[in-house]
């Protein structure tokens, strides 16, 4: 026998039964139930299997601290794994599934693991995965250990936009202390946000009841909510405050049944933490059996849901709090024995058999509680409700940097005032008892005058309870991660005496409940076996999240395409009409190829056509940064490896931007449009950083009133025409003779069809090229005109894949692909400025360090090979002698115009090895390749002018 | 998530800012007169004080570099100021 529903009572709607399933079986609960209360009422004891030993586990608690009742829930077609049954409101048709059990929690085929527990001690995984053939065991261990299952096809909706809010005062927890704080502050006119994890405000008052200010507590709670809202604040229930961050930022997860959960970022001026306290377990043999529960949870389910946890109940404790639990259960008709470890106790509640100075040593039963041993006597019980004392919920205080002190009288680690930017009130501060909570809350909320008065005022007396190293059996310290007292002893024996080491070695407190019911026990156990005090043992670090938060809640709509939205070309629809296939290139969505068919084949055909006739491509994503003013030349000179002040207006020059460490940050052409106006090109993905480097130099070293930096990338649409037919094509599009006649590396600002046109004779393909830019809003007109002139010269649109082939044939680098974090300009063959410049420029000094002068630096070279294209990333190795990496392939393509593979590589002293053969090692195979100059097509540049 | 105050735009979330450098580090030059050690010191060695720190930050959205004094332990922002001569 076990849990049962009383014929009346509780805050449930008995007129509205709700059907649901658990592990495929049909159940019924009522509106107002949680999944946990409905399962408890049904008499179902085994709700899951433990993480490591597959022991049967049942309900322990009543809220987010629940270590055992972890459930995968499917509701309205959406599956959410690993929810706490205690926090899931019951809904009709809800499907719940136990975790880490196969096929069901009731009949789990891995339960045999528990018989092997002697061979699965603490550190088992560490020891196993250190063994030579651990890989053989990994897949089956992964199957056996774990929690809920993710359905890979599941796409849970997360359309709720994350919310931002500001509060004068954030009150975390709406128990008596939180309510008193919120009301006091709201009465002073402050905007208070009162946030509560449970579905209703009141905290323990909800199941313990109580009178405040001469009336039922509910009147006090209602008045508080009204006062808060009238003062411009907000009361949020079903909301878990999961993280405290810098400068008063708090993150909260709001559960909204049927409407999608929502994430909040609350920026609070001040904070009162009134998160209450959690009941500790007791330590006795088999203290993990289903039927062993938190005593306070027993009262919670009885008062709120009309569910008694059992019929023959043992309440084991050493403090005053569970007396109310025992009394209420006896009144409800259960047979109740109260075993209090103290000799000096309060009076026995009516109908309860009280054993003074009595300790439980063992729970008996294989699948659930069947009896208990108390001081050597056998007690015939079906349920054991425990209270090992109270642990203040200080996680958020500690996340914010707070420190704790041991309060010996209350046997609790309590916040040390002034160590975190928040006040702590009530049970979270170790103030157990209703009046103490009201007093502290009232003061924390800035209340003047007397605090609200409660009817019952006494504090709870607490006697410390500790795990006993001398007692036998398997005593669980951490239920969720299956850590026993024996594991703690073993860890201490093996030298893991620091609590941080204990945690990592045994995994104590590392489960999804963050050890909320286990951490104090772990500390106490370690203290007991190492003969130290709890204070000397110390605590582990508290980190967010306080509770597991589903990723879709934090992500909101920011996922898939919206996770990191690419920038898009203004002419995207036109390219789409031409059959473009899209890909993200450095944060820009650009055409990869055009038309139907195999992408590699399309790229080959496009590249060949561009060489034979002409190709067109959209280069609008290329960064365009204007540097303007009388100081422009000096700024551009300082920021570029190549001197640009010697450029005449109307001319262009290729250069590099270096970081101060001498490494190539970006490359590109600089156009001088006028004496005091430069246009600096940047790679599509480097525009923002190039602009920032220009700005930094401008503000740090030059007179910022003499020069301005302006990113105009988005202002222009740039279409590039390349190939022997380029001149004919642009003339066909009605572009002026004067533009067509431009010489190489010249730029003209002119007009076309009445709109400004900037044309530059720069080339990324080695062929005759015109880079044509018009204001973005006229891009469509330019595209149409060029497309219309295409057929006459047999030109085609080429995507980025073809362009990559064309530039690689010429040995033109892509910074970040053909260079790495140590590549300097001399490694790319650009030695001139380093040798000749006598003025200062970014990165100058770094080009002369011992490292920069090494003869064996990796240099850019080409590779010639037979057969297929070489794999990118493959390492070059010597063909003879000891194998070592000489460098690696950075770009590799089949060249359609050469009819053979081409590749670029960074190779140690590559220029000295020209003509030599090396091995190209990839996945165990070595191919031969010859080191050649980077430029493998038209090295004389005869095609440059068409 | 910290809140920094741009002297031009006011308080904004830290994601809008980039660290520039520790304040007061002069770039050693001209290059030929600078030893390898001095250059390496400039590039890589930082005071990284525990407590009060004086740093250059940039507000990415407006592009202005400025001086910020903050406490690296308490995360308190103590003062912010425009670069000399750049006062709004
Ligand atoms: Zn700003």
C-alpha cells in the first residue's frame, strides 16, 4: 500500500478529472494536480530508475529540488525531456515517460546493474575511460547511464520573444518573507517584481496555513499582490529565477501552460532573496527506496492535493517542523509513528505514537518501503517521511559572489551579510519560523514600523543530524547521481579531500538538481570521514543555472535562420530568378552556383566560361570604407602595409592591413578617389574589424577632426564583369567608352543612365575585369543591363564556387583561408614595404622579431598533382626520412582551364623548395605533389587587359 | 551582463563594447629603435590589476573610444571619460 487520495480536501477541482498516461499506462487525476501529486495519489511508487545503478526511485520532494521524479513529457505533440514531475501541471492527454528505464520504470531490464554495485564505485567512469580499450565499452555505458531521451525530429515551438524588464526591487520567492518584503517596498511606492517558482504565492503558508495580522494568511497575500501591482510592480508565479549575473541582471524562466514558456531578463535596482529552505534527507540504509519522502512534501501533498503519502507512516526527524506533518496525517486517517532523535521533544500530536531519542537505521523492502528499523526494533510501515534539518536556498546569493557561515544553532550554512549585492530574508537566511520570516522580510523591503504579526510565533528547534560513518548498509547522499556514503569514504581514502575534488570525483551534486538535497549531506559526510568540521570542509562553487532551463526557452525565436542571421544582397530576388543556389560566405548569403545539377560540375562550367568568354558576379558584400579628409592619406598609410599616400587620385593599389603583431588581418585594394578621399576595400567578413582598426588609429594617433572613417558597404551594389569578353559586355550594356578604356588599377567616378557609377579596373581573377558600383537602389537597373548584354558575348553569371577556382588559379589569397594566425606579408611574397618603408605603420616592428626573421617560416606556394584535387587541410610531409608536417593545403580545386588539380599551401621555407616533391598525407594515405609558385595560370599576366 | 556607460551615448549593455587596451600604454616607436623585448612587452604584457583598472574601451555602435575606470573585483564602473580632446 502507498499513496492514496482523501475523499475530500485539497485545492483541486474534483469535478474535473483529467486522463493521462505514465509509461503507457492510463491514469486519472484532477484539474489542479501536478503530475507528481496525481501519480502519488494513484499509488504509483516507482517513477524512474537511478542514474548509475538503475535502482527504483520514487517521489522525494515537492518542487524544483526533486532529484528522482524526472520525466519526459509529451503535451499537445511537443516532447520536453527531463522535467520535474513536481513542476508539471497536469493536463488532459498528457503523456509522461520515465527516464533511464527500459522498457518502463516498473520493469527495467538494467536493474541487474544494482547487483554489480561493488564493481561500480566512485570514479568508476574515470577509471574505465582511462583503460586502454575503453572505447569498446563507451556505447553501452552511454545507453545505460543517462536521463531523458531527445527525439531528433522534435522541433518544439519557441516563438515567445525573450523579455527585458526593470524593477526597483526584485523579490525572489513569495513565501512569508518575500510577501512581507514586497508589501513593505510597494507601500513605499517602489516598483517591485515578486517572482515565485510555484503556481501560487504563499510559500509554505499554502500547505501549513497560518494567521497573519489577525486574519487568514490568504488575505495578507492578496493584499500584498494588490499593493505590488498598484505601485507599478508585478507578481509572477510559475517562474523560476535561474541565474544572478553582473550589475543586477537576473534571468527567469516563466512557464505558461499552453502559451509557450517565456524567458525574462530582469535588471533590478535592489534584490531581496526569500527563496526559503529545503528539507534535508536523513541517512540510513536504503534511504533511496520509493516511499522515502521529504516530510514537508508529505504535508504539501496532503494539504494542497488531498493526497496522503501512505497509510502506515514513519516520520523520522530531529527538529520541530515535521510534528505538523505527523499530526495532519494522523488526522487524515493514517497510522503515524514519529521517531525523533532528540530526547527533549515537543508533545506528541494527537493520534501520533512518539518515540523519543529514536533513530531510523534501515529501510526494508526491495522495490519500495515495506518496513523500517528504528533503534533495533522492526516497524511495519509503508512510508518513511524524513526531515534531516533545513538547508537555506542560497544559490542565487552565492552566484552573485556571496559567502556563507555556519549557524550552529540552526545547523545551516547562512549568508554572510554584505558579501553579495542582495539582502536575504526568511528561511533562506536561516530564519525558520513564520514570525522570523515576516520580521526579516519586512525589514529587507525597507518597511518602517512593526512587521506583520503571525499567530504562531515560535522558531523551530533543530538538532544537527549527520551521516554516521559507523552505520551499515548503502546510504545515499546524492539520489540523482547515485552517490553513496561509501563513495564519499572511498574518495577521501583515495585522497580527494577537497570538496571541489570530491564533487568531481564522485559527481556528487553535479546532477541536474545541482545537488539541492545532497550538497549539505555531502559536506557533512566528507567532514565526518575526514574528521573536520563542516566549515573547514567548505562549499563548492554555485553557478547558474539554479534549475535546468529548456534551451528553447532561452533561445526563443533566435534559432535556425534567425540564430545568426546572414546579411543578404539587395539583388537576392534577381539572383534567385537566375537560379542561384545560396550559401553563407563569411556571414553573407551569396550565390554558390547558378542553375540545376551537381554543384562541383556547375562551378567548373562557370569558371571555364568566365575564362573563355566572360563571367558576372555580385561583389556587393565586399567591404567599402571611405576615409575622408585632409588627414586621410596619413591614416591610410599608417593602417596599411603598402604606402597609399603616393597613389595619384584615380588610381588603385593592392595592400594588406596588419595587426600590431605583424599578422595579416585583411587584404584588399585601396582606391584613391580624390586627394582627400580614399576607398578602402575589405573582405566581406572583415569589414567591421577593418573599420574598427581605422577608427582606433584615427582617434588614438591622428587629429580626428582632420579625417573621418565611414563604412559605406551597404550604400553600393557592386557587380563585377570579368573575362576576355568583359569590355564588349559592358559596352553592350551602354556603359561609357571612357569606362571601357580604363587602364589596369584605375578608377573612374562617372555616371550611367543618370545615376552615379564608380568603375574600377581591379581583378580578382587575373582576367580583364570591371568592378561596377552604383547606389544600391539602382542595382537592379545595372544588373538588368548587364544581363541583357550577356548573351552577345556568351557570358554567364558565376557563383562564389567558380570565383574561388578563378582566384586560386592566380594564387590570390583569401585571408583566413590561405593565411593563418601567424602569416605575415613576407610569407605571401610581399617583402617590399618591410624592406623599404621608413615610416611607422601598423605591425611594423613585429615584422622584425626573431620569429619574423626565421628562415623556416611557412610561405605561400602552389602544389601541382595528378588525379583528383588534393584534400584541403592535408599535411605536406617529406617523402623521405622522418615524417613531420611541413605545412598544409589551404585551398584546392580542379582547374577546368588547366585540366588538372591546383592547390595553394603554406609550406615551411616553401620558396626554397620550389620544384621539389613532397608527400601530401591525408587519412593514412600519402600522395605526391610538386611545390610550384602560387600562381598557376597566366603567370605573365597577359590576360589582364583582355 | 554588465552595464557600461559610453560618454557619448549613456549606459548600454556590455555586448555593445569591446576592450581596447589598458590606458596609458604608449606605442614604442620608431620601430628600428625598439628592442624585441620592449615590443613584446608592449604587445603582450598587461598589468591586469585586481581591483581598480584604467582601460580604453570602444562603444561599437557609435565607434567612439573612451577611458573607463572600473573595479575588476566588484565590477563597479567608477568613471568614464572621452579621450583627451574628444569631449562631447
Ligand atoms: Zn557610444
